[in-house]
C-alpha cells in the first residue's frame, strides 16, 4: 500500500462502500470497518486454526509454523483466484465444486489417518519429527483445496469494494491479502499455545500418544466435514 498522501487516491466522485482511496491523508472510514470485521473473523476459531493446532500438538512447533505458512499461501491462492474470477467459475459449476471439495476432503482424511498411525512412535523434545517442507506442502494443499475458503472470500470481500475506486480485482486482492495476514497472525498465536501445551505433556508418552491419535482423528474429521459442504445456491 503506498505511502499516505493528501493528493493520492482522491477525486470528486462520491465515496461508495469500502474504498482503499486516501483523502486528506486519511484512509476512508469503511476500510477501518473492513479491518475491524477481518480482525473479529481472524480471532474466531475455525477449521484453519484447529488444523494448525492439531499439527502442532502431534508434530511440534516447527511443523506448526510450517503448516501456518502453507495455509497462508493456500489462502493467497484463493485471494488471487477470486480476484481473477476463477473462484466464481468453480463455485458456479456443481461438477468443479464437487471435484475440488472431494480432493481436499480425501487429502485431509489421509493426513488424519497418517497422523493417527504415527502416534506409536516415541516422542521427545529432542527428536521432534523433521518434516517442515512436508508440513508446508500439506498446509498449502489443505487450504487451496478447500472451496469453503473461496466461498468466504467471495461473500465477505465484495461488500467492501469501491466501484468508483481502483480496479475491483486489485482491491479484492489487497483486502484479501490483509485478511490472510490477520488469519496467519492468529494461527501463529495458536501454534505457540499448542506448542507450550505439548512441551508440558511431552514427558508423558501415553498421554502424548493419545493426543497425537486425537489430532489425527480431528484432522480426518475436518476432511469429512468438508466432504459434506454444500455449494452455495447462488454460486
């Protein structure tokens, strides 16, 4: 976002809902409304937060951070796809929506089963699983293959676009990137909290095994819930 300037992004046209234009050195009021709404949404626990928490509890902080980075990139994929109109095309097609949905659901179920089966290995702080690249890849795919994320962005962001302002696709991407950033910050906090919990339990192998199994069941459950997701009627 460019530096503030009293002359930048301002004209004599009336202001519409949600604009990224500057006027008299101040961001238009509705941008702050968007920011407030995005902050509230980021703070509300959702599938993304539960996913990174489960990965952190089962595999450690490094894996949690890698998963968070992956889900952030996956979210940006939806933002760009939404700005380009690709998400709208997918949501408008029952076949495409079903294909993306079931691929994402199967991937989550597979990750859940894999996590559950890994619970039998010995866990210790000195030998946390080394798979940051895999965790990052999983995060990207889990988020990018979740059409519910596309539904959210297409339903939320357009309310704050300004038809009289800059290019609507660019506005969509800018606001979407802000939303993804806030969601990622919330995920980072969750990773730190889950990692602290894991550190306290790491000396209790039986409980850690149950915790890892529970994380696997939860991740698979997220996949099943995604498989039951319905395409918006007006999609």
